[in-house]
C-alpha cells in the first residue's frame, strides 16, 4: 500500500524527535533557573537565525516554481519568519537587550550551525525532502517554545508581549500543516521525494538544533552544568 504524506510526516517527526534529556537549557528555563544573560543570548542568536532562515525560505520558494505546493509552503514559512522577527524585539527588550547591544553582538558558531545548514538545504536540497525535514524539526521546536513561553510568564514575570515570539511558534498552525502535507504528497506522487535522503538531512538538522541549545546552555555558570 502506498504511503501517504500524512503518515510519512508523522513517521518522520517521530523518528527525528530529540531525546527529551538532550536539551539542558529548556528545562532550566522551565524551572526559572536560567540566567537573564542566557535568555538575552537566546534573543540575540535568534535575530541571526530568523534573518537567515527567512532568506533561505524565500530562496526555496523561488527554486520550487515547478512545484507549486512546496513553493506555497516555503513562502508561508518566510512570511512567518517576518512576523516572528517583529515579536522578537519585545523579548529581547525584556532581557535587557537594546539596539546597541544587538548590533554589537558576535554570533556564536554553535548557534548558527542550524541556519547555515538550512541555507545549505535551500541551495541544493530537493524541495519535497526539505518540506519533510523542516516539518519534522518544527514539531520539537514548537514544544520548546510552548515550555519557554509559559516559564517566562510564571518564573520570570514577563508580559504577554515579551512572550509573543514563543507563543507564535507554540501555537497550532493548521494551514501550514496542510500545505506541508500537500507538498510532501506532490513529491511522493511525482517521485521527487527520497525518504532515506530526507532522513539523513533531518538527522543533521536535528543535531544542529541540539547544538544551538547546548551552546546556550554552556553560557550558564559552570557549577550548574551537568
């Protein structure tokens, strides 16, 4: 029986789901134990990630002109990054980051490996493969954002506006999910999706995601590291 896109997306998300113990920082934020300086670094690194990812998604949309379902998905992602960027400023300000500090920030290589690989995928990845990979990765990212948004309110006293960046990614996105399903189905029907290749990309992307959080976790006081 032919595999459906919906089933393939569910399987990929499950196979690529990170170990719940791998992320050391999000649990610290959930407990209110992460320092404000680390939260500020998260905001500063995300400025770079969002700008890079938006350019990558726009390039993917342009490359996918012959695959309209994938092009629509990537276009929606690019629009989402623009909206997320608007919300990030309030979080950064709540962490004590002003524009001068933001402009002078030197990005951390371990945090920027993720968008660098997304850019690599944007240049040469098969669009249907990339849709599958990104959708699987976003499943874990959305969970992290939900946890952080709740913790910022309960543990750090941040306002709803300051948590808006994380609320944006934590909330359901049924239209985006439908676009992803349509793009993956079109890739399957057209023989343009390679599951083994996509899984390889997904494994690497998830590793770079873990590197992002681990790099930030290393900014915490050494006596608190496990």
